[in-house]
């Protein structure tokens, strides 16, 4: 027999626990309706006695309480998700979310409500899953539509709803069998779920149209739409066109699949209109959720993960800086050991270093700190819901070392990356500079042995020749270079062919085994550059102190749309990725086996 622990109380069996939940939330319900605690206790006790033969059955006391109390419904009927073995204690934000949504569904004082919450808050479980099952079981909403970033994720929601309802002994005792896969009168597939109470649930990806969607049995439009992370970060966020397309789809499609509130001549509601609930995270200043947030017709709740006024001041404190230095300590070669040492440091100074968070029982404060130090800008955006952090500098810690120190390392790999600029095209953003980056790898640390942003002669022929000759000189200066990457967009490969021609005639360079990679730039730059943010901030990429212009451009970078130049971080991200793919070939020598004897 498993002991159930809840509210610091041990329960010997599930029935005892269920009775406790029923009494607790009955009492809370009456206290919330302005009864005193004594009055609430008395009436709750009387109701339990009255319904002693039908506490949890059809139309029983739990059924009636759950209909008007979403929190009780979740804690009792969905207890395997929210208070079962291994579940974290729910946080105040979850109670607030449930109460707000409960009142919206029951009283519909507003019909469009959004939640911008930190990643890891449980938006999908506490929001989309809980609300869709609650309204479906009671039939308070008859046509429920779940919209997610992709069709695959939306179908996953539908599958989870089905799994949660089907075979749930608590739900079946109060509501009978809502899902009968053998009854062919009801659809039950990966796109549509029809319950025996005529509630229909459908799931759609953000790319799908909702025009014509309706409850087939009742000929009814959606009356509850749940937008759960309703934007694809690659398609709907990264480009201006994608963001505009996303908003246009919502404005011209999703908004108009709603049913409007119907009132009689006295203004009383005959049929409630559609409720739209949106759960998400801001990813761009003009993304879908930001536009909803700025819309006058939407009400929003915005929460931050770390409950302090200034996140930078918190982690700039001496003890947290010491924690960061442990994480960056390259003398500890094993990452797991380094992270454990940093965590042990936090535990030994917990009283001084601890800070309040949105979900105390679930979030690891050392993991949050690690995420912050790796990428403060992203942390402020995704954990702090800081709308002003978008467009701030990404690289907050840049470590540089003298050239002699760097060249004293033993490099296992070395690559040269080149981002050419047109000589005569001066209207493009980066036309005035060529970016060169010689990157070496020693152990687990990458060193920018040479980072340059250069301008060549404005005369196209002379400037082009200067560019070719400078590349050859870098190959002479760094004989360990085994791979050269040259972006193809500018010269279409003619520059690489010319370099190879010169090398074939050079007595020294012609003896080198150099691999040439000449490819066009097709990936999203911001996505690429994000891959090096953590490594730079945590000291895993170290710069040459002499390369001041290159370092300055890295330091000033705040995203491609918010920065004057992106050449340095762009070429560095490219070679940082490619150097990891370089295969080290070891020379095999043979010996006479007879020498062993």
C-alpha cells in the first residue's frame, strides 16, 4: 500500500485522500463566497453528510463542486497529473491561472485572455490540458479547438486528452464513459475527438485554416479556442514576412471562425460567444503574442520567473560571480564536475544566494543561474518575460588573451573562415568590410587566433586582388589551417578558384593539404549566432586581445535587426560549427614485429 503525502499529511489510502480533497475545496469555496471559516466548515460537513452515499458518483458532490471550481476538478479528477506521486507542489501562479480561467468560462465577463509565462511554468498542462478536459467533461463548451505551433504538437495534445479521460476511474465514476472507441457514432482519431456528451475537440497546427470548423453533431462553431504556443519559431517568428503572415492568418481566419454572443431584446445572454485563451512566450517585438499583447481587445497576464526587480543586479552579486567563475573554470576539464562544484558552492552559501522564483517547488535555482550566465538576453526574454530585452546585447562576457598566450596553445584543429564583401556595392549593410576568422581548438576551448574586419581598395580589380593575397598570407601565417570556408554568395566561387590557382604555383602552399568549403549562406543568421552565445559568455571561445575591431563588433551585437553590423559574429558562428566537424587523421606507421622479441 502506497502512502499518499499531501499538505504535509499522510493518507493511508486513496479514498481517505479523496475525502480530504473534497472537504478542503468545499470549505475554500464557501470561504471565497464570504463565509467565515467556522461557517464554511459547518456547511461543508453538512453537505458531506447529506451526500455520504454519493460523494463521487454521477451528479454527486464532487461533480457539483468540480463544475464551478476548476482547481478542485484538476486536483481530484486529474490528480495523477497535478498531485500524484512525484508531482511538484503547484505554485500561486497556477492557482491564479485556474481562478481567472474558471471565472471567464463560467461568467464570460471577457472573451479574449492571454498569458505570457516563462518557459517551464506548465502552460500547456495547467492551461490547455486542464481547461479543455474540464469544459469537455461538463459540456460547458461543445466545440473546443486546440491550436499549436505545428500539427504534430496539436495532435499530441489531443492524444494526451484522450489518454487522460479514457480509463480515468474518477472521471468515469462521475461522468460515465465519455470516450468509447468501439462506438462508431462518434469520431475518435488523431484530429477529432467526439465525446458521448456531444462535445467535440479538434487540434490544428498554426499553418492550418479554421474556416468551416464546427461540431458536426450540433452544427456549432468553436466556442472555446486554445492557442498554445501558437507560432512556429522558424516559420512565424524569424522573418518579417513570416510574422506578418501569421498575424494575417489570425486576423482573417481564426477571428472569424468564432461564434458571437447572442442576446435577447433585454440584453440578456441567450448563447455565449467564443472564448479564446492564448498561452505563449514572447520571441520577437513584433511576433504574434506581442501583437496580441498590444491589442486593445485582449486582456493579458504577464509573469516573470525570477521575482526580483533587476535580474542583472542579482547575478552581479559577488557570490553569484564566484559561482559563474567556477562554471567557467577551464582548468576543470570535465563539464559535469565543474557544474557539480558550482552547485556545491551554491548549497554551502544557500542562505545568502537564494532568491524567489515563480515555482519554488519545481525550479532549480542553480540551473536558472546557469541559463542566465550562458545567455542573459534570451533568459530575460523567455524566463523574465522582459519585453524590453529583445534587441539588447547578446554577448555580456568576452574573454580575450594576448597573442603570445594563445599561440602557446597546442591546436588539434584549425580553420579559416571568410565572409567576403563586394568591393563596389556600397549600399549593402556589410559592403565596406571583409570578415576573416582563424579559429583553433585546443582541448575543449576554441581560440580566435586572428579575427579581422578589413576594407580593401575601392577599385574593384585592385581590391579583389588585395583580398586574394591577404587570404594567401593568412594561410602562410597559420600553417595549421586545414580547412578554409568561404561564403559563396558574393563571388560565386570565382575567388576560391583564383586562390587555388595561386596556391598551385606557390612552392610552400602547394604542399599543403587544404580542404576548401565554398557554400552559400542560407541559414537564418540570428539562429546561427545564437549557437555561440553560451560558449562566448561562458569563456569557451577566447579572443585575441589585438583584434579590437572584431571584438568590438561581437560586443555590440544585439541581433541582426538591432545591430549595424553582424559580420564578426556571423563568420565566427560559421567556423565554430565547422571546426567541430573536422576529422583528425592520425598518421599510422608500421614497424618490424621482430623487434618486439
